[in-house]
């Protein structure tokens, strides 16, 4: 490792835990905090320092990563963590919180006197564990070197999309719109085939190995065909992201109609008690 860095991770859900493991594997000094402390404690066995309060985590770190459920949770944790922060501290905000909350968190960083990089990630639980995320970063050029050891540990690639925080979040929402649209189209294709009395496997056999095929289609198609949805990225979290996309689109006077269909199916899954299943479960709700 080129540079050993002291990093705090605030939020140790599935993604935060994976990010912490990747940072530890790269040899960084990692301190972790989670609102439900029991979810952070297992990371002590991997070499992390587990603390009870967010300010304890930030005090020991040059870079603080937030990976929390939403903007409100992130704001609360950051307000506590940075109340006596060193002005050289870099706050790397990695959760998908939407455009309004990203702007608010940037304002909060200025109020608290810390440096701020907007860096949501593309990828799910396993890529987080394996250090194979794609980091979509935006922030001042002078912070890139400070962030590089962290991004190199958690990601297979970093795409710097701009110097203004919020550009990274825009890129993340665009990627998620593609993902949700693709998954909605796949679910509709499977459902349409069945409505015609055709085994959907004919579709998968037809596109296999060609330009219409992809690892993602094969993976999620297999889950849909088996009607089994072990969570990689939950339907509830995908529905939240779909709402953030809708908010961003609406702010420009537009619509994301394909995403709207996927969102409706995901919200039906939530209402049916299946929000914890993988987002491919939307296939079960496309007819509705």
C-alpha cells in the first residue's frame, strides 16, 4: 500500500461493513461507528476500532466516510462527528441520498469547517466486500490525492466527474436509472413471455453470448426464473433510489417513465412485506 490512512466509517450496514473490510484489507487504520452498536462490533474481529459515538470516530481520522441510510441520518451523524473537527478533515459522503440532501450536506460541511467530497458508489454488498465498487467522485481537485488511498481500497475504478460536489450524485442517479430501467424491462420481458405461454428460458437462450446479453441480465434473470431473491441490494433500498431519481427528474420538469414502472413494482413488494428481498423481486409484481 502506498499510503496508510486513518479512516472512520460512519454506518456499518451491508455497504459500510464491506467498505470497512476493504479498507482494513488494504492496511488502513479503520475506526467504525454505527447507531445500532451491535452491527459494528463484529468488525473488531477484523481489526477495526469500534466506538460508541460518531465524534470518537472522526477524532481519530483524516478521512471520514459516511454510508448511512438517508440524508437525515447522515446529517445527524455528521453534525455530531464534526462538531470539533480539525479543518484538514476530509468528509467523503458515499451514500446515495439524492440531490437536495447532497446540497444540504455540502452546506453542513462548510458550516462545520470540514472539506467535503461527494462520492457515491456503484455496486452492491459483494463488490463492497471485494473492493470492486466504482466510485463516482466530485470535489476540489486538491483533495484527490487525499482520497486516492481510500478510493483505491474500496473501488476497482474511480471516476472523477467534476470539481463541484453534487456532480457525483447526479452521475449515480443516472446509473441507477439505467439499472432500474434494465431490471424493469427484464421483469416485463419474463412476464410477457409467460403470458404468451412461452418459456422465458427461450429468451435467455436467444440472447446468450450476443450483444443483448450481459452478466447482470443472466444473474437477475436466474433469480426471476427460480423465484428466489437472496438480497444483494434490497427492494426497499432500490425503491428509495427510484424515488430520488423521480425527485431529481421532477426538479427539471421531466419524467423517468420506465423507472416509474420499476418503482411501482418495488413499492408493491415493500407493501407486501418483501422489501428485504433482492430488487429482482419486482418481477413478482409486474402484473400488478
